[in-house]
């Protein structure tokens, strides 16, 4: 790889890192061509980008991203590394979990999700249970709507009683 190609790769990785809040560092070495293709298909289906990268180039790209601190991930940049990038924090973990039912790989080295760092393969289950921003917002809205729905329901079911009560009160005041 020429210097120019390396510079282009670092710039490309820097743009990828700047454009996401979720990065998983994984090891997919040892997967045969069929399994690698199936993993790529699973990633594509779940809106996860999968790229095999050189550790030194990824580290240089990470160092260029000023708004994020990736220092704790540097120790994970050993051996073969593939990055999984997604808009949802739990999507790559779910892909890994599903794929592991048929294979031992990919192995999670580390993950960076919205400034939180997770190191080690034992974090896959925890990461898969994380809720996305959209899921959290939906949960909050559902919690807020529940009491309102009850009040509206009670008003609708007892609407005749309430209107009768209001009519009676208005007649008495005259």
C-alpha cells in the first residue's frame, strides 16, 4: 500500500468515525468465505457497516477525530480487526449474537457507543440489550400517554353522567 493509499484510507476512516456514535471493534479472522459473506449480508440487512481495517490506520484516524476520545480502545487494536458501524447502539451486538448461533466468530474486542466504552467479548449480551434513542423516546411517550389515556377513557365512558351533572349544576345556579 502506497503512502497516498494509506492517507486516503485514514481520511476515509476519519470520516466514518466522525459520522457515527457507534463503533464495534471485532475479530472475524478464521471465518471462511461463505461465513464472511453471510456475516456481511446480516450486517447489511441490519444497517451495520462492516469493514476490515489495518490497526495502525484506524488508530491514526481515531487520533484525528477531535470530539471523541478513543484512547481506551487503542489496546484492543491488536491482531485482525474489523469495525462495525451503525446508527443504533445495539444493532451490531444483535448481529453478533445471531451470527454466533452458527459460528464462534465474530469476537467483540471493544465497543464505543456515544462516549461509553465497553471492552471484552463478555459485553455482547449487555450491548444487545441496550435500547436505541428511538426506543427510549417511545418508552417515555408510552409512559406519559398511559395516564392521559385513562382519564380520557373514564371521561368518555362516564360522559353522560358528567354532562348530566354539569347540566344539573348549571340549572341550580340559575
